[in-house]
């Protein structure tokens, strides 16, 4: 992966704050949000803000936040809104978020979306685009069950569609891949239920404001990426 300075896209263009990208990737568990986000980071030179990755890091480090979040995550339930909103608020204060950001896995509830509206308004920002990756339930179960993740760099693989080059080792850092505790079928099904009840209403929330693009996430990663970037580019 090529890294670019914050705010500098692959074409070398630097964005001023008024043009800073503020993107959201929405979609059920295993829709491909993280997979697309890592490519979008490279293309647009903005940081990925994944609340799931932040929480997993806190769990791995045994911080108070990690201890508080672990039970919910293992059961496939959402962590409390105030905890998540606090985490995101702090993350947006970091320098690299000044010229844009991409949310992956946030917001997940209407109160989180309303809190984000408040945070962005304080920063003088507005959302550029919300992209909903659509995949049916059977694909969700299959993708999550076959996912293996790198505990170090968070890169994800799929045992059939995107296997690592060397048996169960991350291509980027050589660390042994693991299966996430919430990627077992009973928990996946609970995450899908939670998504349907608490997160899917966000599609209508953003559609009403003319911010939503719906993309068929069942196709090959690069084909999906083409549609996502088209939606983002058209919104700039
Ligand atoms: P989080 O980490 O956000 O999990 P998620 O939303 O369930 O999403 P995933 O990371 O499972 O999937 P993804 O869409 O990123 O798919 P991926 O690209 O990996 O959250 C985990 C937990 O943290 C939550 O359950 C909750 O407890 C807590 N949490 C996090 N944020 C929170 C919030 N805001 N509020 C409250 N609680 C929160 O792809 C999946 C697999 O498919 C991979 O194997 C990949 O290689 C493969 N794949 C991807 N794209 C394709 C494709 N196009 N074709 C074929 N295979 C593909």
C-alpha cells in the first residue's frame, strides 16, 4: 500500500478544509466495509476511522475501554452510544483528520448519527457521501465465517476468495492470522439481527438528506471499488 500525506490524494492534490472528504461506509457485517476502506484510504489520502478496529485494539491492550466493550463485542451487540461517540470525538481531534476521514462501522445507530452531525457542525464540516454496501444474509454468513484477520495491521483475508500467499500468515506483516471471536455463526447471526434493528434505519436517515449511494457489494472487490469511487467522485 502506498501512503500519502493527510489530505493528499493519489493524484497529488491537497484538499483545503472546505473540500475535505467526510465519508461513511455503511453495510451489514462482512459487507466489505473494511476491505473497501483500506483501498479508499490509499486513493483519497484520508484516514480510515474504524470503531471496530479501535475497540479491538483496546480489548487487545486490556484498557478500561476494552474491558467495558469486550462482552458486547463477543455477543455481537453494540457498545453503548456514549462510549462510541466519545471515542470518535477524540479521534476527530487528531491532526490527520483535519483534511478528511472515512468512517467504517460508525455511525451504527440514529443517536450516533445525530451526534456525528453535531461534531461535524462544530468542525465546520459536512458529510460528502454515505455509501451503503448491500449484500444478502447468506453472503454475510459465508464471508464472516471464512474471514481471517491480522491481529497486527487488521488486514482481512477470506479463506477462499482472498487467501494469504503463505498459509495463515499476513502478507503484509507475516503475523499469524486469527479468526475474530465474533465470526462464529451464532454471533454472526446476532450481529445481523442487531444490524437490521439498530443500524439499517440509517439508510433512510441519509437517503432523506440526499447523501446515500447504494452499491451492490456482492461483486468482486475491484468492481465494488469502482462504483464506490464513482459515487464519491460525483459528490465532490
Ligand atoms: P466491526 O468491526 O465494525 O464489524 P462489522 O460492522 O460487523 O463489520 P466487519 O468488520 O465484520 O465486516 P466488513 O464490512 O468490514 O467486511 P470485511 O471487509 O472485513 O464491529 C465489531 C463490533 O464492535 C460490533 O459488533 C460492536 O460490538 C462493536 N462496534 C463497532 N463499532 C461500533 C459502533 N459504532 N457502535 C457500537 N458498537 C460498535 O470483509 C469480510 C470478509 O469478506 C473478508 O474475509 C473479506 O476478505 C471478504 N470480502 C470483502 N469484500 C468482498 C468481495 N467483494 N467479494 C468477496 N469477498 C469479500
